[in-house]
């Protein structure tokens, strides 16, 4: 297998850039050894390694050498999933064909809401919150002006879906006509609403067809969330013999999300309205009253942890009313619309039941959402055991990322995914850092502004704003500003705009992908924003010579889940601050500062405007989590370096 993997890698890399990099060859050797020893592997592969081909070569060799086996590759982001499907896998498959290998089947699998629902399109069941438009409505302008943006998008999506059905197409959302999230909601449903075999169009169902392809394919590309759901249900669609988890630093967050439930008054109200035509008026009145009591109480409470009190009482009353309504709806094996209403009611009931059950391993809190108001959230306190027992124990698993090590150690990630603290032989693993082809010491500077006052609770200060302006002017733009809050990003953008002629694009002032595109197109512009920019922004070359981090990205002190996890670890004798808050900050710093050097020719400065990075006890842990840039506290050295770099690029 190692010989075939090496041949595939050599052929694939030759088509792109020449010879395989040492890191890729190390990845191949480690993965092949893990497969043969049936041990897991943690592989840190720095930016520029070419890790996708580094793991795809042994994946293809594995399924070739083991007919009937299946390998699943899961990513955290749609961007990487799309890159694998459109570029990397076709490349490696072409190389397999050149080597005379039999054709290997592969496909992409996404969650059901990424495919149109033909029942919703054709039968147009009315969603009481977001009125669904039939094609006739749109054509007759009865419910919406067909010339409106939303109307045009819905018509285009429905026509596209029908064309896909006629041509046996895949109907992946990525291939759909341009549309908004609101327009897509008009033709899609959640997995919990799906009526399955009772749907009159089940034979044409795009989601069912995608699942069927996945169950029969040798290689399946999917996402962490779907893997978590599949593992939690006992692998009903997929049956991997080899699992590759790319962007594995995101795994615990994605598993947490997949096991988190939310109960907003909007979701409750939607269920109540959908049930209105299916149950007696008296039962519906009781359900509606319980829903209104819940909504009113939710509006009156402050955000934060919930233990007992009026919120729990209201959820308990709502659960009782939902149980009665579900019984009233009953079972009709011939009516898919009735089944859908029943599913929606059961979904809300199950969340209420989980909340009222008050499992000691759950954290319950009220969160405030901009524009939408409060909602109740219930999430797991721990996920390490769930990851180990359901995700990793089924097969050999390869976890890889550019940022797996924190504090120069694999210990945080191995604890987070449950590979430490167990004697289970199925949890043995190898950990390796294959490095990066970049020379960080000569390509970049890490400047820590120790002369600035430490960040306070009052937000970004005047001295810090002036420092940002001086850095941006020295670099003549070319700046990605990563801020701890939108308020800080907005103040910084306003200050730079008012004090100079520099263009600053601000997150929230446009569609984020459009802002990133404008940033890449205009090197002298800057892009300021919050957590959405810390990961996934790839702007090599002159676009980004300067990355500014306003403060160490610790989680918010009022973030209930991380607070509860930190307290839980401390209670069990661990260091809750280091394992939760510092690890979170280290990961975000590794990701954020990693935005600077994206190619072997990139140069620039990461400016961290938080003196705690060098002055606090935990600072060395954070520094060792970041790319090994040359570090300085000398302000003039940094301003001079930025100015010289800008002049060199202009020349």
C-alpha cells in the first residue's frame, strides 16, 4: 500500500508543482502505518504542506487494496469540501487511472437541507411563518411580486429543481442559481421535518439519492457535523473503514453543535401554527396559550444560565401541551402532511423533554440573538467521550489540521477528542508534526505592543486606535484586522477612515464573501472584522502584509457553555482556565496569525496589541501555539519593516 500511495502522490504533485514535499511524504507514511496497525493518527500539517493530497493518496490506495471498503473524508468548512470535490479528488483519480487502477467510486454527501424538497415545491405546504409561494402564486402576482428579487430567486430555484428531477441530477445547493438563504428556505426542509418513505416523491428525492450514492461509494466527502450525526445514530448511511477528519481542530465544536438544541419562541410558534388545522380547537388553544406563556417569560429573563424557576416551569407546561397535541394529531400512514406536522411537534417536544430532564451532562442557558430575540439553548457539557465512543471507535481515524498542537503539544487535542484517559486499545494513536515549507522566521515578524495598556472592559482605547492607524499607514493598507468584538472593529474602522484616506472594508457592511473579494482585489485596502475572519480568509501575496490582533481572543466571560466546562474541569482537579479559556485563545491565535503567511513568497507583520502575550504566565503557552515568526517589541523596527516592504512591492 505504501508504494501505491507514494506513486499516486508523486503523479498528483507532478501535475501541480513538481516534487512531493517532505511533509506530504511523512503524512503518507504515517497514515499507511496507522491503517496497518489499526491505530489513530494526529497529524499537524502546516500551511503550504499540501495536506489534502498527502492524505488522499493513501485513501485511494486503501480502497483500491481493500475492495468493498469505504473511506470517509470529512471537513469542517464547505470551502474545503468544495476544493476536494472540484480539484483535489479529480486530480488524484486521474492519476489512479494513469496507473491502471480500476475505477474508484466517490461522491459528496451533505445534510438533507442542502437539497431541494420536491414535496415542498410541488405540494407547497404553507409555512405559517415564512409564507410559501407556489409557482402559480408567483406567476399571478397574488402573494408576491414575481419581479421582486425574492420572487425571481424562488421561481429560478423551483425551475432548476424540476430540471434536476427530469434529468436525474444531483441538485446540490452549490450548483443552484444565485439565491439568498430566505429563497432557499422556500424549497428545502430540515431533516427532522422529512417524512421519509411516506413522501409521495420519495422515488425522486434528491436527499435520498445522495444517501444511496454515499452508501455505495468507496470514498465519501462530507462534513464533521454529518459524521457526528451519523456516528450518533450508529452509522446508518455510511460505514467507514477509514475516516479522515480534516480541519480536525474544529471537531469538538462541530460535535457540540450537532448535539445542541435551541428552543426559540419562533420555532415554538411555527409548530403551533402548523398544528392548527390538524387538531381540535380546544387542544390547539391550550397549546397556543402554553407557547405564549413561554414566549413572554423568555422575553422577561436575562441572558445566562438557567437552573430552576419560571423558564423551566414554562417549558414543562409547554411539554405537557405538546404531548396532548401529538396524541391529537395521531397517526395516519397515508397522509404525508399530517406526518410532517407530527414530526415538527415531536421535535419541539423532544427539546422540551431534554430541558425538563435536566441531565447533569447538559448546560442550559438563555441567549440573546441580534434581530431575533431570546432563545433557550441546551448543549452537552462534555463531548470527548462521545467523540471517542461514537466517532473514532468505529474505524481507524486520521485527524489532521494546520493547527492541532497548542502550547507546542498534542495533549489538548488528544484530551478534547477522548484519546487520553482511557485504556481502550482502540484509542491508541500516533501524533506527528510534519512541519511547514515556509520559513516563518525570515518571512514574518510578530510584534507585541507591550507599551500599550492592557485591554480593559471599556472596549478599545485611544492609544490602541492610534497604534492601529500608524501600523495601517506604514503598511499603506494591506491589512487584515482581527478584533475581539464588532464594537472594537467598528471603532477601529471609523478611526482609520476619519484619520486617513485608507479604504477600510468592515464586516457587516456587506456580504462577507463580497468584502473578502474586494479586499483581495485592492491591496491598499484593509478588512476589519471579528471571529468570521480569524479562520478561512486566504489572501496571499500583496493583499495582506499586516495582520492586527487587538487582544488575546479569550472566550467571553459570560459565555455559559465554556464557563460551565471550565468550572467542571476545575472541579475534577484539572486546570479549567488552561484547558478551556487558554486553549480556545491559543487555537484562535494560531488560526488568526496564520492568515499572514499563505505562500512561500509572502512577507509581513502580525501585530498583537495585547501586552499580556508576553507579560502573563500563560503567554508562553499562547506564543508556542502560533506560527514561529520572528518576535519583537520594538515599534520603530516594525513600522520601518512595513514601510520598506510596501515600497519594495510598489517598485
